[in-house]
């Protein structure tokens, strides 16, 4: 087996940017240092933070669970971590997922909070997608899930009394979001993307994305290097997302021109300093139905549920 450039140990992977051959241990160290650097650069953590990890069971959130528990928060005794899972109710997709989550939460000695679409909204995502198709709406399953999942994750975080929500969005996700808002011509959302945790509204818990500077292939390698167990079944609704087209394009660009993804995020970082506070904030109201903060008199969640003859069951 070929030796690595970093030491005499067997090679594990090649860094696509530097072309250096790394052994398993040096790759893990390099990966973790980059995540720590992002946490520091964007002021993601303070001394007494209670982090709620939005755990989906996939490779990204499992890697983040391992990182937060064993690498980052282990060095800060005042910080706490709680695992929060959202059960959307997708037949054949979440089988075994909750058992895996309970097992991993127990392994790391963490509290586990579960929020289900059925308990919160009175219907599973499968039922909501069916109702939506009958209503004639053009909203995709991914759009529906995104709207309702964000509320469910915030609700679960309020139950757990966390100060920040950590999500496992990686470098690929971040670059895709930036490009997607450009292609949609959505200047407002483009400007509101931030890697710094912001307490924008009293009832919305700030979010952090520690994996924002590491790519999806690197996360797969990190998970394998640490023998992490994760849920690998793809969501049956994912093919309907616009993001998939952008993902394929950017993935091809990254293969041909390594550093494409990080360049997109770095340019957005540079532009962000010119965005004024008025450009990244909106006039807010208290939703007339659920009382959550919204930019309209009635929030998007309540409008969606009303159209589908559903309502929030827990307020």
C-alpha cells in the first residue's frame, strides 16, 4: 500500500486542493481542525451554550454529532448538547431511524427529543404531500417539508431549552443555497444567508453550521475513518428539488476545478460586509394564529396548514 506524504502510515485519501496524500489519522486531524476554525471564525459558540443538534440520521448529522460530542464540546465543560430529531412520517424512509438515533444518543450520553409531523400538524408528510397535490398547489414535497421541518425543529429546540441549533449543512449545501438564490433572483434571501449565529427574532433560536467549510465527500471519508454508523437510505421525495440540478452542476464544476465550492462561499463572505442591517432584516409581526414571529400577518406555516385543512396541534 502506498505511503502517505504526511508520515510513514498507509495512505487514506488525497487532498484535492493540495494533492497531498494523507493517512487516516492526519486526515481526521485536518478535517477536525477545519471545522474548529469555522466555529471560531463565525463565533458559533459561547461558553455556556446549550446546543440542540438537528439530527437526521445521515452521514452529515452523524459526523456532526461525533464532532460536537467528542471533539468540540468535550473541551468545554459548561456547554451542553441535546439531540433533536424530526420524524416527518415518510413510509419506508424512517424505518430503523429512531432506533439508530436512540442508540447513538445513548452511546454519547445525550438527551434525545423527538418531534413528529403527525403530533405537531395532525398529518404525516406523506399525507400532507397527497393533500397538497389534490389542492392544485405547485409546491414540491421538498418545499413543503422545508417549511414544516424548520418549525418542528424550532419547536423541539424550545422544548429542550437550547440556546443554539446546530444543523449539518456542509460546504456543498452552502454553495448550492448561494447559487440557488442568485438563479432565482432572490436578492433578499441571498443577503440574509449568514454563517454567524443571529438572534433575529425572540422566538427563533439562532442556528450554527459547523460543517460549512467541509465538503460532502470529505464528510463521507470522515464518517468511514471513524467507523460511524448512519442512516443511508435516500429520501424518496428528494428528486423533486430544484437544488438537485444545482448540486449536479456544482459537483461537476468541483471535479473539473477543485475549490469552486469554497470560492463561492468565500466570495459571499466578502460581499456580506457590504450588506446593511436594513437589507438583511424585515418588518415582523406575531402570527394571528400561532403567535410565532412572521414577516406577514399570518405565517407561511399557518397559511399552508389552513389550505390543507390542518392546524398546529401544539402551541
